[in-house]
C-alpha cells in the first residue's frame, strides 16, 4: 500500500534551491497528499520560495516571530503535525528541517505508528536523524548526476576515489549487517541488508559515498561478494551479498 505523506517544511531552515530534487525524492517513498511550508513570509529571506510554492503546489503557512530569539515556526509545525496525526488522513510524515527541535516530534509520530522521513542538511544534529525511520541529506540530492551508475565499478579511478570516503566504521557496519542476515553459506539478500542498515543507521545512504545503488557500493569494496540469482520461477533476479573472509594462515612447523 502506498504511503500517504504529510510534507512539512521549515522554511527558515532549508534552502529553496533544493525544492525540485527534494520533491522528486519524497515521491519515491509515498504520495505527498499534504504539503505545507512554514515561515514569516513578510521577511525578505523567504522571497525566493514564493514562485517555487506555486510550481510545487505547496501551501505557505504564515507564522510571525512574536518574540526575538524564539522560533515560532517550529511551534506552528509541531502543532499542525499533531492535528494531522489525529485527523488520520495520512500514514506517514516527511519533516524537512535541519533543526534538532523536531526530535521529539519525530519520536512521537513514530510512537503513533507513523512512518517518518527526515530531510535536512549534513549539519543536522544526530538526535533528530536517529529519531526518523530514514534521514536524507539534501546535499546528495543536488549531486545525484555525479554518482556512479555503471556496473563496472571495481577498476575505475573514480571508484577508487569514492572508496576513500567509505570509512572502516562504515565497512564494519555493512559487514556486521550481512552477518546478521546470512544463511549457513554466508549469503544474505541485498534488499534485507539495505533495510536493516536503514534501521541501524537512519542516515545510511549509498549516495552519501557517491553510489546510486547499494549494490554498486558493495561491488567497489573488495571485502564483499555480490551475486545475482534467478528466483524459483525464473522471472526476475535477486541480488545476494556475502562477506569475503581472509584465508587463515597456516602455522609454521618449527624444525
């Protein structure tokens, strides 16, 4: 069943330049039936949003900053989110902000059985990121054309440059996830690996490392083996992955 999503955007906290790519990304996860953006529209810094709102059918919500130093936009978003939750018109939310003030909101929505997606800049504090089911950095949406989308990635110079970004911590996370799901022969379905990685680390995304797909990322690292198999009916292929174990060194016999 396709998710019906409420998309709530913190206009004070997200650059307008990302709106096109952001809406295309949201459409991958569900149907954005409610789209609202919050801010004080009397302020000059939000003027760039106005034309884009019409093009993307996003409803602007006016929120005056009544008190200096207090973010009234956050409060308006939180109140609206709870109203939408109780209206039962959606079964998922997309919270677009880099502000940690929405951490408790994301947690509360998930407690109510909602699927929660977060979108924000890489400066987003970790508590908000881990409070979401999935968190997407908007910077990678602008750079998608630069990602590797070739099956032959192992021997390219570009692939090796991307590999430098994949830290030992990430390699260990992927390896442990494969082990968690592996059968007796060490193989695990790639789809299940991707899902578990998302649960362990909501901001995990192969595009963060320059790869459009998780399978391409794994093929670029010489610690994993990737294999395609036909399903029992032979009408589609399933991708499996496996950790490559180092051969044990034999003991030297002292003479």
